C-alpha cells in the first residue's frame, strides 16, 4: 500500500531510506520541504519511499525513490513508479522525469521496463554535487542519467 505522508511526519526510518538513495541530508531536507512524499508499507513496515516535485505546470520529477533492502526484488519500486505515473496523469502533467546514477544498473533497468526513456547524461553531476566520492556496484559514481516518460 502506498500512501502520502506529510513532511512533519518524516522519522528516522524514512530518513534512513531516503539517504540510501541520496547521501546528502541537506539535499534531502531541501526537496522534502517542497515535494510530495509517498511511503509504501507492507504489514506496517516501511518498504519504500518516493518524493515527487513539480518542475513547472507540465513536468513533475521523481527526486528520490528508495526501497528497503529486505523488500527489494518484490515489486515495491515498480509499485511506487506506477503510483507516480498515476498521480502525474491525474494532476495533468505531460511529462514525468527521474535521474539516477550511471552505475545504478538495477534502477536503470526498472525505469526502462516501466516506460521511461533516456534523455541525457549530466556528466560529472555526482562529482560536482557531493563532497564525498560515491561508490556503487564497485564503481565510482560520476554521471547522472536523466530519463523521462511522456504521459
């Protein structure tokens, strides 16, 4: 079950998941305050979380999507994506966007499997935006892959 939660209700468990997808608490705080937050729960346990932010009248972006380790490969990420697509259509957006690391192989597969197409690569995004080097899948994360889907 995916439900919207308010910023003031975000707790340490939510932050733990959000910070798995984005290691900067400062950046997470910034977009939590301006976004819509959705949590997926299974038997009252937090399984996943997602944050959506409008980028104008016609575009909305998924700025954070994270699934708890114990619930991965169980369709939670897909459920959150489908919720985002449904909400975006209901609210009249024409395009939904998401960005992920070039080393985020499972995420890239899932997004494309759910209809997202690659738009661009933001070279050295993670090098410029984060003080600490990020290692993912044994590789230094440097570039962001931008994907989108027309609704």
